[in-house]
C-alpha cells in the first residue's frame, strides 16, 4: 500500500517551506520557526530565529556533524580558535567534537541547521543500560561502588 507521499517508485520529493519568507519575517518569534517532522526521515533540520543580541552558548556536540546556513541577518560563530563573522548566505560545517556557539548581531539572525537524525529514546533494562554504559575516561574517576 502506498501513502499520499509515495509514488509508484517510492517516496516523492516535497516542498517543505519557504526559507526566504521565514527569514524576512520582521516579527518572527525567537526559537524554531520550522522543523523537519516527516515520518521515516534520516535527517533533522530546523529554521531558528535568534533576536538581536541573543545567543546559543558555546557547547560541544560529540556525535553529530551539523550544517548551518544563515538565511537572514548576521552574527558570530564562536569557535575554539576564535570568533568568525556570519552573514546571510554563509554555509558552515560544524564537525562533531567541535565546540561551537552562535551569537546574533544587531538585526538578529535566522539560520537553518541540518544533521543526521538522532535515534529515538527507548526503554532499556538495567542490565542492558549497564552493559552499554561507556567506560570512564582516564581523566574521570570511576563511579563509586555501592
């Protein structure tokens, strides 16, 4: 059985949103203006609006590479090697393991992020959770024994 999104050869491409229209919204709220929510997808994507002076604090994403495309406004990418200016049209690769933060400029900034979809959360038994727990790093003390 096929769904309305499927053609005879499988899923069909679909129009999702007009990113130029989202970036042009003068009164856009802060936060996610759009997100990819189609079932069966392998990617996650978001259009995010940061108001003037707002920021996403520097953090390190250990697992996912992220593409960040500035759609409107301007700001700064905060990296371990220093700040980098961002303006409309800038496409940036944020490799996994890299520390990154984003600060909006005087007009705010609207940007698109795209990355591999994280697996959904699932319920595990205590034995399975213990077996899958990563070993402590050499710089960390092992957990206390009860």
